[in-house]
C-alpha cells in the first residue's frame, strides 16, 4: 500500500489587475511592519542609558549591585521569553496577529507610566524592565516573523526578513542619540554628544 501524500496547495490564478492589487497589499504590509518594527525597537532602546542610571540611583551608587540587577533581569528575560514566545505564538495562531502586535507598544506605555509614577520603587522598576523587554521582543520579532510567514511567499518572506534586520539595526544605532539629546535638553547630568 502506498501512503497518501497531501497535494501541494496551489495558488489561485489571478488576473493581471488582481495580481497588481495583491502585490500592492503585500508591499503595504511589509512597509507598515517595518515602521512598526522601527518604532517598537526605538521604544525598547530608548531607555538604554537612562534605565541603568535610574537603577544606579536606586542602588545608592553601588555599581556592582546595579550590574548584578541588570544582568539578572536580562537573564530572566531570556528564560521567560522562551515560554512567552511559544505560548504567545500558539495563541496568535488562534486569535490573529494584530492583537499581539499591539502588546509591545501598549505594554511600553503601561510599564513606562508605572516607572514614571514610582521611580523609587526598585522591585517595580525591575518588574517593568522585565515585562517591557519580554513584550517588546514578542510583539516585534516573533509576531512580525509570523505575519510575514502567513502573508508572503518564501522568497518575499526572506527579503522582508533582511529588511526587518536592517530596520532593527538602524533603530538600535539611531535611538540612543535621540535619548542622549533628550537627556541633554532636560539638563540631565549625563552629557549629551556634541552636535
């Protein structure tokens, strides 16, 4: 007996006009996703200088304690991220990607507001750091990769992935300059880069 093989899914035949519309939709999806990615990574990286300074103040200037807390929370983010990414990925398969794409930006607003209102509460600051990092990574990298996989054929998916990596790199490089400029304009003791 031969085993039955599933038939490969065949794409419907589209007219030239329908094909043009479909390409435009895919291009719009990629463009919106890249913009989402840039903004999400910028939110994530915006605190790269000020968050360690806040923790240093909460640790009364103890650099060893500050470094320990930063390292431990980063390790915890990696560990918890394994579970959140897997469970969240399965949930997004069921409930759709859009809701989960919004978790990072909404979470950043929530966690940032909590820290702003309670800057002297060390456990809360650390909890918000962990949640912000987990949710931003999940709603950005994991969800965008899944959305591209759902919507784009393999060759376009690879090309979009390369563009996504470039956008992440640009955001990681550019955003600290914005943060430094903000710190300089607000007369923060940390010096801003020369113009």
